[in-house]
C-alpha cells in the first residue's frame, strides 16, 4: 500500500502534486517509482496520469522530494493506493476495505479500469499524430525539391557560364548542397530544441512529470528525415547537369 500525502507547498498543491515515501512506492509499481537513493518523491496525482497525461505511469521516475520518510508521514493523506494480484476477488476485497475505512471519500477506483479507454484514446491520438507527421514530411519533401529545381532554373545561365570557364560540375553540386542543406540543418536543430523545451515545460507545469530525453525511435525518425532530405537534394544534381550545358550560355 502507498499513501499519497498532500504536498507541503501550496504552489505544488495547485498542480495536484503529492508526496510519497519511496519504500511504500516500491510496493505499488503501477504508479511509478523513485529515483535511485531517494527517500521521498513528488508524484503527480496518479488518477490524472491514468486519465490521459501518462499512459505508462509504471515507467515514470518521479522527481525526488527533499523530505525524510518521517516528514512525509506527518503530512495529511490525499489518496491511498493498494496493490493487488489483479484478480476480481482481490480488487473487490480491497475496494470493500477502503470503503469501510473512508466512507465519505467516494467509491474506490481500480487503476486497471481506466486502461482500455485510455489506451484506445492514446492509440487514436498517436495514429493521428503519425498521419500528420508523414503528411508533413511528404509536403516538405515536395516543397524542398520544387524550391531547389526553381533555384536551378533561375540560375541555369550563370551555372552554364561557370562550366564553360572550367568550373567542375562536382563543385556546382557542392554549392547547391551547401545552400540547401545548411538552412535545413539549422531549422531542424532549432525545431528539436524548441520541441524538447516545450515538452519539458508542459510536463513540469501541467502534470508534474520529470522530463526525460526521447528514446532511439525519436532520434531515428529525425535522422531518417534528414537523410531523406539530403537524398532529395542529391536527386536534383542530374537536373543541374542537364540544364547547364554550353547551349544555354549562347547569346541569342
């Protein structure tokens, strides 16, 4: 059993943050865990996590609270979490005990009762997000290719004159790649930083969850998008070779 105590900070109470003793939290892993060597943790109210803020509360490492276990025990209780083996009989027995112990606090809610609907909601949101990301990448790729081709069309005569003066096509390829790839990488870097900072601020201010750097899937998606963009830039090199021939440099 884990008792979620009210936070001693009034500011934290506004964000529905409670405090738990880590020795108790270890016995109810469904609502998260403490950082290594911590004695107490500031825990976002677990019901808000189950209702959509965090579908994987069990994997959440809550930030440490600078309190001892004795200090936590002196704080008023805000919620009681009871771990069971998941069977219907065990859940009903725990529910009955809690209703008798706290008759005016409403009907106890099983954590698993929220899982199916929450999982469906989060799956739907994730699917919609994936569609938006894929559509955005396709539109961005087409826009990148069109912009590069338009730029080559506008400068085909200067490039043709450069080729007539002995400038190798490989050098022209590097020029096109540099002027296209440098802004791409700068915008990507700024976007990554802004996105991670925004996510960290939201988690801290709204749901009081410690921010962690995204895993390999996120970085693989970012690297894959950048590699695809570089491939699109490289695909315009044959067009550069075709439209910058000697005949383009002739005076009409």
